[in-house]
C-alpha cells in the first residue's frame, strides 16, 4: 500500500511540474546609428516567434537607444527574431539563447534619397511559365558606396511587362 501511495504521489508531482510554464526571460538591446554614431532610432521593434509563423509576440514603438522586452516566454528555445523598422527600412536580427545573457547591439542607418553612390551590380529578369500564367521575377543587387553608410530611399514601383495574349 505504501508503494502505491508513493507512486501516486510521484505521479502528482510530475503532473504539477509538467504544467508549470517555462521561465520567462528579459531581452535587452541597444540601437546604434551606424551613420553618425550615437543612439539609433526606430519607429518599431517587434519580437517575432518563429514557431508561430513569425507572429509578433511583443512590440515597442518609437524607440531611441536602449530597448527591453520583459517576460519573453521560453527564452531557452531561442526561436525568436527581432524586426526593426527605422526610417521605413526593415532590419532583422536572429535571437539566440546567448542573446539573453548580454545586451544586443543593432545598427540602423540614416536614409537619403541621393542615389548617386548606388550602382546596380546584378539585374536579372526571370520568366517562368506556370500553367496559364507567367511568373516574372526581377532580381536586383546593388552596391551602396555611401560614406558614411546610409540606406537609400527609393520609390517602389511595380515592373510592368506588356505581352500579346497569344505569346
């Protein structure tokens, strides 16, 4: 009878421990302006959980310099990604288990519309037939020689290709 009681007691303890959520952690970091030095700015920093299909589980708005996410669930699994939006440019940074041990440093850059220091290195247009449709993909690789480094703001415009219907 004592053995049965011990087994039931151990089973109860395992059931209770198994239902305790994993410890939460704190993720800290600093935005650095890679163009001018000093603190960087971001309109938004999102902490994405990659196991949930890149769902934002926490968001910070209007960040300058230091940032902090409290109560990050199951940090030991390291299945997160930071998505930073600064000057309408998106930066991403993988979050590893070690990222919770010391503050991350993320560089963001000032933006400019001056395209004189940007050149196209690769420009490919790929055409692929897909049943009764054609898929067109344009691949561009740029060389940005701005000094100090800046992101180049460019208007996004769709590529238009007009082909006769019987082609």
